[in-house]
């Protein structure tokens, strides 16, 4: 796990990241990582939104991105920024909710303050920001 302090325009931002192996263990490791960092930064997540959102992004990255993923957390003035990197340059697509899924991006849209995707030739980063106390 890497932690760093850096900022834009002199505003300090605390960040931490971890690589996850892919597969079923990634979700558990991601939730543990987020929970540990929130505690270290004295941030409260009373509704569990950060854990839910991190889990959703990691699940999608493992399922659709193929293989190992990375998660980066950055403490912001209003809360938390979560970034998940995977190997697929294909951006996420909203699917119709049904018995086989399709609820994820609606959940991300509803629980986060904002979210987006940065694509590249060798993968993408799906990011979101959520407000915490």
C-alpha cells in the first residue's frame, strides 16, 4: 500500500493505493482497504456508501476489465475520491437492470456526488467522489 501527501494549488491531499489480484478476493480486500484508510484519516462513513461504491467499482473492474486491478483513495475537502484502474480501455456501459445485474452504474450515480471515466490505450480509470463526515 502506498500513501502520500500532495496537492494542487497548495491544498494538501492524502492518498493511498493498493493493487488487487483480481477474482473474488478483490472485493473483500478493497472493502478492508477502504475501511482501514477511512479510520486512519478519521473519516466517518455512517451509511457505508464508500464501501458500497468501492466494492461496485472493483467488482466491475474485475468482471469486465480482466485480471488485476488497482484502487486509489484520495481524501478531499468534501470527502473521498475513489479511483479504480483496470486493463480494459472500454468505458462502462449502463445495462437494463435484471436478474443478471445491471444495477451497478445506477448505484454509482445515485450514491456518489459525481463520477467519470478516463480511458487510455492500455486501460481505464473509473473514478467517483463521495461526501463523508
